[in-house]
C-alpha cells in the first residue's frame, strides 16, 4: 500500500534498477522528478506519466542540482545515483568518488544553505561497507571494513548524510542494501546482480562464469521488499538520523541459486570457473531486527522471488 501521497519527490539515479521500481510504486499519487545521466539506467525503465519529469543530467553538476532543488522544493529526496561497479571504482577511484560521495554531500549542502523544508532525505548505502568482517549476521553496529573505493564512498556518504541531519536539523536516513534483484535489473552492467547475470545466461544459452567455488553466500532481497522498506523509512518519523539494513536475514549460496534457477527454468546452465575477484566478499547476510521494529517484514523467499523474476523475463521476451 502506498502511503506517501501528494508529494514532490526527487529520485537521483531514478532510471536505474531500484530507482525506477521506486518511481513505479510512487507515481500514481505523487509528482516525481528523476535525474539520471543514463550511463547505466534506461529511459524505458521509467513510468509513462504526466506526473513524472525526467532530466538527463549528471548529479555532479552542482549548479544544475542547486537550481533544481530550489525550484522544486521537494518533500522527499532519494539519493540512489551511484557508480555501482566495484571494479570501476578500483580503476577510477577519483572520478567515481565525485559521483558516489561528493555529489551527495552537495545535495545536503544545498538543502542546508537554502533551508529547504524536506520531510526526509534517504541515502542508499550498501552492505559492502561491512567488507570481510567475519561477524555474521551483519548488523548495523557491526564493525565496518570497506575494502574498495565503492564501499569507502558509501560509508563516508552515509555518515555525512546522517551527521549533516543531526547538525543542521535535516530529517535523514540511510539504508544498507543486500543483493537486490528483480525486474529492470540491467544484465549488461559490469556490476549487475549475479541473479540477473544468471538469468541472462539461461535466456541466451551462454556460459555463466563463477568467480570462486560457488559456496559464497549472499542475502538476496527482492526489489518489492526494498521498495517497501524505502517508503517505510521515508515516512516514519522514528527513522531519523539512523542507518538500517534492508535484507531478508537468510544466507543463500550461489550454488543453491543456480539449482533453483535450473528447476524454475527447466534448463541446464553451462558453467565456467575463474579465480575470486579482487575486492569480492566471501559471505554476507543481514540482521534486520532494527527495521523490523518499524514494521518491515520481507515477503519474498528466494524461490518465490526468482520465480516471479523468471516469469517476468519470459513475458517480456515473448512480447519482444
């Protein structure tokens, strides 16, 4: 059920996977502005509605973002834009830092300087901030051990957003996503979710590459659960100046995922094995008791979610 209504909403990176699903969910009862440079997002991901306004632009353009924020006077701001490829941030740390950290700080600064009366700013962080800390499950108070520029920028940005909020009385909240999957995920992205890559291999009868032995685990979270969490945290006044894990609390190995996919699709996937990649995390799953206290409850099991995802992909393929 949609509870945010009659609001002006900004979604940076809104043509991407998570942002466009959020836009779909909120568009009926709200006016939405999307800023996306389409480096990884797709314009066709966005809902067709007179209530949606799209700007193909980089969030690093401070002048543009400042004018946009002042003109529209948003009720809610979702900071979802990022260079999400760990490998890309390792090869271009300075350039990706401008997008993954500086641009978000600039938004906060524009809100502060112009005293914009936002109801909530939500920043999307990542489970990558926990790194290879062996503690499982990962809870919000677990030790932070970022092992890539991507994870470093995510953690630094979430702290900026939360502490800016405390210092300047701006309502802010941050999420740490764990392996989100579902419709509109881009399989061509260098950091596309592994589930998207597996489905792409099955659809095209191509080889799927496993980096490592396949025993690595993740907390796979269906996009509908993520969207529900985003709205809950944005509208709940208790969720202020805090960070919340968004996941299912269930670890699933890559090998198990492959078996589920083969059963659902009725197809056998061809595998190739390579060494583990630099910066990859071995095991990760979440403790989500903190967000559950606000009423969040993940609804989609990995089997149910994968079936919905696979059925959607087949339907889309048949339609051409």
